């Protein structure tokens, strides 16, 4: 795969190797397959291999992805991305580092078991912490539909879609009239098709996309929800 900036566009269809056919690995494979990418899953549990194979979303290889001989069977020298998605952070890191040794242009992604990702990003291109995403989805369901977390691509910063309550202090006012605390950015207007401007009105019952730092989240919610 040619990387952006090397004179060619990024390959539309990716060849992806996933270590781990568990819950996270299989769901990732399903979504990648839906988007037209080619997926190979390496799974060391034989019964799990059978279950994954029955989904018809990936080529399945039975074995330990940290074994170089098994990794070679995936066509690692030609693949675009290797993702270590097992439940063992150390194994995921090992697979990614081995893959990089065998193909120095491959992109590596490792599932980790801690929100402190800095110690891992020295060795892999990207990390993910599914438990964090799962917690955000749980909170969305707990609090209902008026405040929804939209993204997990940021660190502590939350990207929210908030419905303005009828009796909220900010309801009916323009952004220039509302004194949001530092650490807040209203991103979109009520239709979600324009970037918010100083004259954007926070209409009661409408939804707006907002970026907010945790320290001021309560204050922002008080302004928008009352």
C-alpha cells in the first residue's frame, strides 16, 4: 500500500490481518468486510475458528499469531494493516512488533487494557481501548437520547450531541449571548450541516454537536439542559 504523500492515492481496498477472533476481532472483521476490505483472522482456539469461519467474513487461520511461521501464512509481506485484537495486550503488542519486522510499511493497531496509551504508541501506529468505547455506549443508554457521546477518537475530550431543553438557560439565545466556559466548542448548528457561528441560535428541542473538556462538562450541561 502506498501511503498518502508518496505520489499516489491510498489503496481503496485494504488487506487486513487480525490477531484474535473473539468479540472485538470478529466484529471488526464484519465491519471491514461490509466495507469491501479483505480480512484474515488468526485465532488459536479451534472451536472459535469454526465459529468465525461460519460468518464468511474472513479467511481464518488456526494458530498463534505471535508465531512468525503462522504470521507468514497470512501474507504479511503484502498486507496493509495488522491489528492485534486479542484479550491480551502483551500478545497484541508482540504481534504488531513482529509484523513490523516482517513488513516495515505495514500499519499496526493494538488493543490494550489500559486508558494510558502513551507507553504503547512508541511501538505501534495506533491503539484502542474497547472498554472505554463500551462504557460510553452504556452511558448513552443510561442517560437516554438527549445527550449522546458521538466519538471515541479523542482522549479525555468528549464529542457530544446535546438536545437543548425547553427551560435551559441557553435556550433561544445565540452563541454570542451565551457565556460557555473555556474548554467548550459548539461545532454544528441544529441541522448538523453547518459549522456553528456566533449568530447560531440554540433553539429549544434541537440538537447540537459540542466538544467539551471533562472539567467543564457539568457547567455546559447546566446551560443546555438546565
